[in-house]
C-alpha cells in the first residue's frame, strides 16, 4: 500500500448536479413513423442516474430503442462552454496528478531509504520479530490504506462507471490496492457519466453482491473505527515520532499524501453515488459527513439504499406512468 495528499476538493465538470444547461431541441423528420417506447423497458432518468435492466433480451431492445430515440431527437447545448469546461477540468486534475507524481519521485524527502525498506518489510510481515516495536500511528495508517481501495470499489462500482469514454473502472480499482489515489486519479480524468445500465441479475453476482452487502460495509466501518482509535490512543510520543518520519521518509511522506488525496476526492464520489441511486432527498446530509476522512464515506456506504431497492422504485414509477 502506499501514497496520499491534501488539497481543496476538485469537482469534475462531469459532476451530476452542475448548473442546469440551456438546451434546444431539434427534431428530425423521417419518412417512417417513430417507434413508441415502452416506459417499463425504458425508464426516464436524469443525467448521472443508474438504470437497471430487467434481462438481457430487454437490454438489447432498450439499447436499440435508445439509439432510435437519439436519431429522432437531438439535444444540443448552446453557449455554456460545457465541452471546454470538461477539457479544462480534466486537464487541471491531470496536471495536479502529474505534479504530485513528480513531487513524490523527485522532491519528497528521502533521507532514510534503508529504514523505509525495513519498515515496509515489517508491515508486510516479511521480516521476523526482532524486538523492534513499530510506531502505532504508522501501523494504523498502513492498514487503513488497505481499506481505502475497498471504499472506492463500493463507490465506483457500478455508479462510478463511465459510459461515454468506454474506459473500464476495474483496472484502476485493482491498481489502487497498490498505488492508492495515484492509480485512481487517471480514471477520474477519463470519467464521463452517466453510468451504463446494469442487468438485474448482475446485482446478485460477484463483485456487486459483496460490494453492495451491508455486512461488508459494517466490517469496513468497524475496522476503520478500530484503526483510527488505535492511532488516537497511541500517545504524544508516538505522534511526535511519526511526524519526524514524515519529514524524513519518502515512503511515509507519500503514503500520507495518498491518504489526504483519497479523503479529498471521497465526498465527490459519495455525492455521485447518491445521485445515481436517486437518494438526494434523504441522503444529501451525508455529503458533508463524507468530509470526515474514511469514516464519513464508510458510514454513507453502510446507510445507502441498495441497488435492489432502486429496481423496486423504478418498477413503481413505471407502473404509475
């Protein structure tokens, strides 16, 4: 595990709740009568919301109907500079990521490379017990960094997937178990909402059945509470020693930056998940709670509605329609 850093949250231009765009509708006339869409197979959702498809047959029909609908009605955005805003924001995030990579490898303190290797071996249990006691704060940081990728897995799958850029999220999530935020930020740059629809039976299969489980969420939150409590009770001497490590060690310096980066981006992805699950009326209070490092996003994941409940609400809306 590795890596972290803190700065003001950067909101992607793809943020589902950005300012309302002024649109103009252009209708294209065809010599044939347009197909009427079945509302039960083609639920009406806003940008950023997640659609759940009933089965594979309906999925194919829905995709065909969506393509025909896009041919019949073209929506163009006028005078708001959205495309340029997308490029600017993505470029800004990429620039910050590149700057951080340069800082970590070229400018971060590196006074104790041999001690860093020793600490890494001890944390990975690759070195036998030699009587040396590891710093409690460092141990807590190390293990909580192993939980952060799980938090982001539960936030990005499936509601953080990208339908427009066709870039899969899972390789970045897997790499984050090694590279932390440094592996995730490139995906943030490439991310283009809304999330693609998911099949109903996908919810009951790996990995969603684990990532959507409240048991997984409860264990993650409890483990985070335990680790943070362990660090908080470590005592003043342990914290002074840890800050000394931070000033001398590239390994610990980069890991602290990584923790801060993951904490900074988490509230955005919490809000994105709330929007995709259509829970903004009841769950918006959890967005400021998500500012609390690790514990805020973990609490949200424990309390959020499941994807199966989203399917139930979609069916109710379809019946009313």
